[in-house]
């Protein structure tokens, strides 16, 4: 049911990767892959995505992902996942909601403003396959924002009649009636209100108690003739028409009115002020400007893209993914300038690079991510073949840029599969979206959905590639990260990895400490396979643990006294891949516990020894310490030279010799450490 909408598919050539053409470049950024936990083949995770304003008050935006064919709650029930913005992501989303079979819950997701007027942004989920009000009448679920979102929708609105597929598209609509409360718009592209499959779009009004569930209270726009599929795409349109009233835009990709058979069309409607009832008059309409008009599906995707030209009026971008201007189904995107008298001729355009790309399948305003101080636009081409057949890619069209005859001239976000060799069929660019200020650094982030992608667990359930500007967002292959100081004063981290599709061969851990001046001091504390519990060498150790892994770093407390501490992890798998997990935060450096009173033997390694053994111990600062090796008869065979205690870990080495200089016999001995009246012993086996 999801919209392929394809004609013939030409073989694409290899495209050059150009990242700086007009004197600007895309800022250095990090990226993270989001996947659905326990995903199954065909879930289509990433088929829809949306930014969401901060709902929990931490200054970071949130991010929504739809998986409309998720089977968890039944065949094609669908699911929506919410990740709260932060630096360290777990593999599991913070919230998940499931639909009811076969409604395709999550086919569309959108931030819709504050529709219940409580001061926090809300969101809507489209479920166009819902049968609640008739077979495929469709349904929309509204969720109210807040620090603890409800486990169920706060408002449920059903489509008018069977077959409408209400909820196929959802978008904010601004304050369309001018009453001071945000509204939203819902597409029903198979509505028969005007004619068979002419389509319809409903503006649903916010209210202090939340929106009405009765569509009789909505303003309804309809398509012109049968099979227009009006409402296939909907969008807020800001002040596109130059007035004080908010506008909305609707795409009708199969309209024949402005460009021949299935050429498609864009329609814009202006709202009202001061709570008046908006009318249904078409205030602006146009078709594609390309010479290749017929079968272009202009209006397949319609998005408000901010002020692309910087004049303060909202502009609109319209996708025509089946336009043949630069090759069969290469696609095209046109941008129309807002103003008091908008032109029906596009201000800017971008053509697909080669046949089959379907550029314009999805479009998103991503604010200013290229540093132009203007609003940028992200363009999806999910059937691009440069990397692999239908691997897909996306492009950044920087605000103020000139028209492009080929998207090849734009900065490229190339398909980035989670596992090498699995890019084919990813459909990277099927959905593109702003991620808001997900990392809280004051710069907006963005995301690309690949609903056909492999999720590292050998399931083509889909993934989302989220690009953050700070490089601090942790890749979700790190499923858990729990740093703390243990009772001995050593730094201890329990962490887990999500499935990597191959066995972990080795893990490298680099510790970084920034001193008071901010200067980073970096040191590798582990590089190799994790060891079994009880087999740790002296010093830092990475061992297998119940959660997955445990890192113990006795030297961290000493290093972190005057500065913040973090760890960089890099995982090597047995299939030759290296997965960089980025920088992970350590615990508060001021939280290092006061050393225990008395002597503690922390480790004896290796044990058995052949013949050298390292003894790690702690003793109170300034305390006199003695260290001896004693046989089972209580005879002291070696006195080891040790310094006074420091309160932190210290080490001494026994080389397997007696005080007289000769080698000690193989057998069992005791390590005896004393400070005043306090004493600890630990057995060690000498094996020659």
C-alpha cells in the first residue's frame, strides 16, 4: 500500500560526490543510525519521520519515526517510536506506540504545534488503513506533549467514510482560523466527496480542551475531478500569500488540470483572522514548470520550506518524482516564492541526476544547516542507483542557491547502510526530515529514512540516519552506558552493545581527560578482546559482564582530579568492520570516593604466575606499607619494596625469586600486605 508510484527504472551512473560548490560547505557533523528494537523484515521503519519541539524541558528537540508495517501488534498494525533528544542514545526508543491491524499506524507522523493550548508541542500519527469507520476510512491519533506522554492517544479522529484513507498525510497548519491556537491538516487522497478518488484535505482546529473529533467541525477542501488524489501531501504554508493569515498547501499528484495526464498540481488556501471561519476558495494553484509535464506527479510531496530566498515570506517546495525532464523518472523539485502576488512559475528548481532517481519523493525544510543564514531544503531520491540498485540518496539544497539541472551538483548525503554490502534496496531518502535541535547545541539537525534498509540483525526492517551537528550524539550500537566510581575509587562502566551482525573481536578504549585549561590528555587504556571475570590484568581491564561488558579503570580517579573525563570506544568485528561509538561521558570527577581506611589488595595478575606477578593494592595516604610473599608454613620468602600509601591504586611486582636471589619453587604462596594493624592476603600460584 505504501506509495511506490514508479514507471520504468533506468540504470544510474556513478555520481561525483561534491560537497562544496558555491563557496560554502556542509559543517562537520556526526551521525547515528536509529533502528527499531526487534525489527522484522518489511516493518518499513523510517518510512515517515518528523522533528518534535522539546516536550520534556531539557532544551533538546525530540524525534519521531514511523514504521507503518510493524507486525508487533498484528499484521500491518504499525508503530511509532519517539527518541528524546540527548547526547547518549540507547538502542531502544524512549517511547513506542503500536496501532491496530491493519491500520498502518505511523504511515504519517508530524509535529502539529500546540493544539490543546497547554504550552507544549503536540504531534499526530496517520493510520490510513484503519477500518474503524469503514474499510480503509483511515484515522488520525493526536498525542499531547509533556514530560510523560500518555501510553494511548489523547484524541482519535476517524475518517468520514470507507476508502478515504484519512491520515495518509498529516501536517501542522499554523493558526489557520486566527484564534491564537494551533491547527493541523490531514489528507484523505481517496475521498469521493467531489468525485471518485478526487481526494480531500481537512483542517482540524485546536482548542483549549483539544481538537474536536467531529469532522463536521473541520474545514474541508476537495480535489477538482476524479482521480486527482488531492490530499496525497499536505503542508502548512505560513504567510505564502503575503498576508497576516496562515496558509495551507495541498498536493494533487494525479491532477490533469495544469500539466496534462497525471501532471499534478499544487493548491494553496489562505486562512482567516480573529477566529473567523476560513472559506474553501482556492487562493493559488499551479502545475509543474518543466517541459516534461505529463505523468510527472507534481504535488507528490509538498512542503513549506521557510524563507528560502530570505525575503521573510514562506516559500513552498513541490516534488515531482516521476518527471522526465532529465531522464525517465529522474524527478524534479520546484520552489515557489511567497509574497503578496506569488508567481505560478517556479523561482528555483532541481532536476534528478539520472533516470530512475525519483528526486522529490520526499522534501523537508531543515532550517540552516549549511551556514548560509537561510533556510535549507533536504531532497530525497530513494531509487538512486549510484551506490547500489535502489540504494537511494539525499541532497542538501542550500537556501538562496541557483537552480540546478542536475542534483549531482548539490552536496550529497549518500546512502550509509549499517552493514557493508547491504545498500541495495535501502530506499535511502524515502523520507527526509528535520530533527530539530536534537543535540541541544543551537544548530538544527536532520535525518534521512531508509525503510528498506538492513538493521544489522539480518532483517530489512529499515533504519534512519540522523545527522547531528555537535558530533556528540552516541551511535545507538551502544545500547547502555552506566559509568560510576566504585568503592575502591576506580572508575567502573557497565555497558552493552546492540547486535552488530557479527561477533565482536576486539574493543579499543581511549580515555580523555581535559584539565583546568581545557587541554585534552588522551590515553589508550584497553585494546583487545574482553577477558573473563577474574582474569583481569593489573591496571585497566575490560571484562565480559552480565550487562555485556565491564570496564574498570583504576587510574581514572587520579587522572580526573582536575578535569572532566570521557571514553572513546571503537569496536572491531570478525567480519573486518570497525564501528566507532564516539565519546562517552564519565562520571562526575568530583565524585571519586574517599579511599577506604586500611589496606585493600585489588588484583593479583597473572595468577598462576610464570614467574612474574603484579600486585595492585590501595592503602591510606601517607600510611607505611609492607608487602611480603609468604609460603604455606608462614615463612617470609620475599620482602617487596613499596612506597607509603597514596589512597589510590599502587602496584608492586614479584619476580618469583626469594630474598636470597634464587628462584622460588613452584607452589602456592600468599601475598601479604600490611599497614599498621591492618592486613590483607591473597593466594598466588607460582608455576614454572
